[in-house]
């Protein structure tokens, strides 16, 4: 019993730290003040660097044209409100399918997020064969499907009327991720060319339940060598249960395609 309570306490603390003190069930996009990460000294140090980075950015309210067939009203996340122009953002890059903007509380000199304009809840959906995700990885927001998804997570058994997702599905998902990588590299080359040349950057996804917003987003952080240690070696440390490296995701998608060949 004590061990169970200790594990629950540890999990709660980890979720709080990774979400910068935000309530996991709320998933609001950084509407709170920058809070403590690991200890008071870290918070004070990071608050200073955050102000320095954020002071150079200018937020604006802009509508971002969606791809054909995509309606932002069906996106329940705060990123849906950014895409429709209801909330401000600082644009770094944009294409027909993707949008890149500055994280509202940057954890590096360059901290950008690359998101698909279509609604994909998380990186898990790109690797999933669950019926709650459509062929391209987008999420079915119909109440019945959401209910099935919750039941599936509760029982740790995916609810799916079609357990086999064809190879074309994962080709489409891989193409999306590769496009996200291309946009990320373009931003790095433009904003932090020295860090890009040295490989001094991080490209990663947070894995549920350790993500702060339920909409797929790729973190771009550079120079990594100048990041606060608590973020570089904890929150954005790839290879941990909460942080997945971009190249590792590409590798996993390529393997899924090979498995279906």
C-alpha cells in the first residue's frame, strides 16, 4: 500500500513538472505563470531566461487557412483556437498543412512548435491502429468513438473494428512527420544556423500523459547547450518515457511500413 502511494505521488510530481505545474486534465496552453521546475533556484533562473527570450517576440491574431476538409471548430485543443485566430501566436513558418510558432514560454533561445493544421491528438495516434484514429492519423471526435477510446485505455485493450491499418496509412503518417522535420530544419537554419550546423538542437515530441496540449506538436529547441539543465536533461530528454525523439518516430513508422509489406 505504501509503495503504491509512493508511486502515485511520484507520478503526480512528474506530471506536474513536465506540464510546468499545469493541471493535466485541463491541458490549457501555458495560460498560467511560469512555475517551479524541480526547485526554487531553477524556477528563478528559468524565469529570467524566459523573459529574455519572450521579449523579442510579437504575438498577433491571424487566421491560418486550413487544408481542404479540415474545420478548426472540430479541434477542441487550444491550438485549434490559435489556428482560427482566436488566440495570438508568433509565426515562424507556415505551409498548406503545417504551422510553426513560438512556444509562449520558450525554454531555449529558439523554442518553436510545429503542428499539423488537421487535428491529431498526440504522437501515439501516429503509431496507433486504434479505430479512434482515421487513416491519416486524425482523431474521430464523435462521442461514441471517444467513449470507446476511454474504455480501451481503461482496459488497456484497443477498441477497434479494424485492427489492421494498411500500409498506405503509415506512408501518409510518415510523409506528415517528414514534412514537419523539413519545416523544423528550415527554421533552425534560418534562426539558429550555428546550432544547426553543430547539431546543437533538440527535435522531440512529448508522449501522453506528459504532453501539455492534446494536439500533436514537434518541439524545436536550440541551442540545446545553452538550455537550463532541468529542461535539457529532464523535460526534453529524449529516450525517456515522456519524450520521443523525432528520428526515433520516423524509424518506428518506417518499421511499421516494412511490417505491412
